[in-house]
């Protein structure tokens, strides 16, 4: 099997000594059609990988910004089938890696066999399940991998070494490190726990490591780029979408903000 | 029939239960599990809990023969397990006392909890006052409106009550908010979950702390009647009072176990909280069990006149008992629950909590055709907290000229 788009991205980034900028967006906010053009704007601004969030009615790991985005998306009828359609439209014009980012229940309801096939056909490159531990989601990994998709799991500052080893064993493409305890959302300061977690994770895996949660500005991106292969930004993007609701400038604002973050991340490696 | 009531090492009852949480919470849940298993084996812990249950909460509670009610119905002999007599007015204090001892043992300084009807919130606020711990209760704004008395009781006990405005503003949304708090403050905070729900070890631990109800009832009925009951009936929201009274009877396969879910206004989607009448297995708030959801896997809104039963998922051990055919689950409408509450009030002088009234209603329905049988109904709470809802729904009793 050829290396996945996700693996190719991180290989290229490592070769060029550049950090990857990973951008999260809640699909369907403000509408599924608009998500396609918002992703295009983030790509133009320099995003290297898109996390396409599947809206779920009870997002226990999310803070207010993504909760509100989820409510807007569901109110406009977003569903997993619709999100797959968004991925297909993005893939028609772009080779940017796409990671499906979802709570488990919509995936279970859709059915994992069917999901793995349909996601691969839509051009999705991997799946991350927010509320599925390796213990519970492990059984889904073979079927997802068999369809040629990566499986990305979360590691947290509260995970002891034994759990970090498990997370690494079940992950492919990269590992997503949660910078601090808490829900998603913007914070004033990047947690010191991130560096320690990166260090511990490095001792158990060679997979690329991306750090997320609470990264909202260029300086944060720079700090993370110093220690990790990838910088994940979520709520800060979603907040721009919320603030420019109904405006034609949504795409241009998103593109400009992405550019700022990318410059920050690159400066971290300079 | 396999009816093992000990989950596997991952906390599964058959396929149900487990741990479906963000990675941040996995190790805290493992630590909680280890601490709980150690406490369960520790005679000092068990002795302290037993003392508190006896001298502070008021256990054992009586098993009362409802003679007038039974004679009026002309069928089964109905016994009532009087959890309504416990301190704070409902069974919830059993679990709150158990978990606060565990939290203290684990060195936690701060307690958070969700509440629907407010009974678990009051029980939690009570034990926090007793042990001098900081207490934050999450409660949906809709529930704060319909259970105002309990909101005031929690505040009087020194707890902070935080209103939740997301979703349907009821129990489910309160649990999500409590989980968000826990994921953020997991170092010094214990989440004192109030039902036999959520991730392992909660369903097991909450059931164990409530299993005193069934153990007492089993001994009491043997003493009074010289035999086991034919049916044990309890209402089921998340399912803590039901699993607590069922547990001791699970091996007694001749005893029918009957769980009563909220049938609401009708069994149309969004109008009820009867998970076995329209639900299917899924994941919500850390647990795999029967849940009300739509075709896209989004969790459905629910309705019940009773805030404590108004929840989209049923506890995993109930899902297992249902699959095994060991327990049966039936819905009871808002109207039937209100009617049953009046009947119990007028024949026995007992005003039940609206939740418990659902169980009473099912007993009333079954009793006339069950001559010679013995029923035990769990009266899980008293109705004082529900007086405003009774007044709204029984307007004819609230007229100035009525008497």
C-alpha cells in the first residue's frame, strides 16, 4: 500500500524542517456547502491538513465555541452522510489530507464497515474518535485500516506511559496530543504540560506528533512548532466563522488568520 | 440464562457499559476503579458507610404492607419499600454517602454532580456539607424551573447550583456540563455521578451503594411472608433505584423484575423517555447502552412529567438484564403516573415522588389480576419536591373553594 496522504505530508514536513498546520472545522457550520469554500480558504492560507468535524448532539469534550457551531450545523440539517459529501467535494479540487473528527455514536449508527468504505471513496484519509479509548475503539481499527485509512488517537497529560504506548500502537499517520486537561477552546496561555507530554510520547513512538487544545494565535503556534511536528488549531477558526456569520468576508478572514498562524508556526522553526 | 452481575474487567455487562470518554479521563477512571475496589474490600470503609447509612440516613427503611391499597385493588398483596423515609427524601443519599467517603479516601477536595429532579443534587449537597467539601451542582434550567424547591435546598446546604442552558436544558445536558468540568479539573475533583450510568466503574459502584435496598427488602419479605415476592417493581430513569432493589433478587429467577420507564405524553419520538420503546444501542456520555437516537446517531430530545426519568439512555446493566430476559421494562404515561400518585395518597396517605409514581402505576395496573401474588414496589422518593407540578396538573384541587 502507498503511504497515506497524511504520512506523505509529515514526511515532507520533516524533510523540509517545517511544522504542519492542522486546521479543525465543524462541518455544516454555517452550512455544508459553505464548509467546502471555508476549507479552500484555509488551504489557501497555508493549512496542511483539515480536521473535518462531524457534528454531534452531545459533545462532552467541547467548549462553548464548538458546542455552538455544532448546534448551528445540526439546526441546518448536517449529518455524517452530508459530511462525507463535503469531503468528496473538497477532494474534487484538492489533495489536502482530510481527517474525519467525530464522536463515536454517529459512526456506530452509520456502521463501521460502510463508513470505512464510504469515507475512503469520498477521499478521506483518516479517522479520529473523540470519545473512544483504544480499549473500546481498538476493534474498529482493522476495518478502518483495511480501507486504507489512518487511525489517529488522542494522548493526554493524564495518560501514564502504559497508556501512551497503547495510543501509539493503535495510531497511524500521527498522534494527537492534548496540550492540557479540559475541553476544546481558546486559552490565554499554552499549557506547560504540552512539552512534557511530547517528551514522554517521543520515548515510545516515531510517529509524527501534533499538539492541540488552546492554540489560538501565532505565538502559540510558534511555541508548539518548536516541540512538535504539527500544530492543531480548532476553536479559534470556528470563532472567526461564528463572528463573521452571514458575511461574505468569512473566507477572506479565515484565509488571513490561517496565514498568520502558519507564519507563526514557521517562525517557531526559524 | 446467564445473569452474572459482575462486569468484565473493562466494565461491560454483556456488550453494554464500558468506557467511552476522551483520553484525558481514562486514567482518572482507572484510578477511581482501583480506589473503589480497594474500598469495597476494606472493612473500615464498609463499617463507616454502614454507620452513616444507619445513624445519619436512617437505614434500614421499612417494608410496609399497603393493606388498604391492596384491598381496594382486590388482587396482589402490595408491599412498599419506604426509601421516601430516608434523610433528604429519596434513595439517592445511599450512593452519595458511599461516593463522598471514597472521594475523601482519594484525597479529592471538590465535588461536582449533575441532577435532574434535584434529589441527587440535594443528597450530594448534603454529604458535602457533612464532610466540609466544596460542592458544585449542574442542573438544566428547565429542571431548575420545575424543581425550584430542591434548587433552594441545595443552596441552603451551601452548594453552588450552576444552570445549564444547552440542548433541552434537562438531565442529559447537566451530565455533559459536569463531564466538561471534570475533564478540566480532574486533579482535585471527584465527579459524584448520581445514577447507574456513565463509564466504568460508575454503573457498578452506584449499583453496589444502592444494593442495600434489595438486600433489606429480601430479608424483610422473608420475615413477613416466609417467601420471596412474585414481582419487584421500580421506576427507571438512569436506573439507580431499580438496579439497587433488583440486585439481591437477580439470582431468584422466579421473582419477576419490572422496570417502569417514562412513557411521557405518547410514544412518538421526543414525547417520552422509554428507551426500550423506540431506543437502540448507542454511545452517550461515556456508556454503551440503549439510547433514544435518530437515524444519524444524534441523541433525541426526551419528555417526562418527572425530571428524574427524563433522560435518553438507560443504565447498561438494565440493558443487559433486558436482553437476557431477566427483567422486563414497560412504559407508563405522565397521566397514569399522576393518577397513581393520587390513588396512593388517598388510600395510604403517601404522596410519592413523580418518578416513583411511575412504578406505583404499574403495580396498580398489574395487581387486580394477580390474586395470591406478592409485589414489592420501590417508593424511591417522597413527593414534596413535586408539589408545584402536582398543582399544575391537578388544578381542580387547587381552587379556593375546593375541599
